[in-house]
């Protein structure tokens, strides 16, 4: 029975990856390279998204839309997960800061690509659940913290990349200061309950900031305040 279950999820993941690939091809202006890399897609094809959603949502785990995970939070649409991951331009030796652990799905994608992921979550129960699941699935290169994402995690800064999975009303200056020169940050910016902008920030080797609007998105708010 477990083998049949596993086979069903493998096929569902591959189908989801093909949908992501087609969406990226149709909207190539979103990506500097014009596509989502096989490196990112191959990782998404292996991470069991059904383990990161509540039992009642498992039948929709590989549908290409966000799902509720409790506490007013969501797991992002798979295409958006792939897009944000691609925009970070990750290398294996990178150290990444994630703001908004949520269920841990995006965390798992990052951890399968880079050496170290530091992930912050303001909802204590979500952080504990994600930590238990990530450990069970063998992601040993993840460190979690419960706290206000606006402040970042200065102890391990600077980071090669920063990804924010909740919408900030403005770009938190402390996160910018924790981004390494030459690094990338991806963050949705705008008011909750309105259309937000997914923004790619590139910090030059001299520390200059370049900002690019990628596409309209809808994320839950980055809570905690400045």
C-alpha cells in the first residue's frame, strides 16, 4: 500500500513540475535567465510537498495554488516557490536567511540546494512543527529561530541570499544590512489584502542596491512590526 501511495505522489510531483516549467516558459520576462533552472526543478520534484500540508489539504498538495496551514498562514503556490528560489541565484556553498518558515516547505527546497539555511518564524507552534518534520526528513543543515522577521538574524549575517515569504509594507532596512555584498533578496512588498509586488533586490559588490519588480503577488502579512 505504501509503495502505491509513494508512486502516486511521485507522478503528482512530476506533473506539478511540468506545470511550473510551462508557466515559466509562458512568462519568461519574470526571470533574468528566461527560465527556471533544471537544478531548481529537480529539487522540487523530490521534496514531498504533501508532508508539509495539513491532512485535510493533502489531496490538493500538488495543485499549483497556495494552501492554508493553520494560524492564518499559507504554503505558497509551487510556481511562486520555484520562482523565488530561482531569483536567489543559489550556489551550493551559500548561506541563506529565510523569513517565514511556515510549514517548512520552502525551507526544505533551499536546504536541498545550499550548505546552510537559517529560517525565522514568528508563530511558535509552526516553527516547532516545521522543525520536527524537517529533522524527520533528514534536513540537517537547517537552523530555526522563533522571532520577528523584521529584525533578521544578525548573529549569522551577512547572508548570500535572503528570502521573505510574507508581505512587508516596506523593505526592512535591517534585512538589507544583513545581505552580503553581491547577494540577492526576494521579498513581496505591499499592504495585506492588496496586490503586492514581488521584488528582487541585488546588492552590488560595492554595496549599491538595485531593485526590480518581478510580478504581482498575494502573500499573508509579515507580522511583528518594526
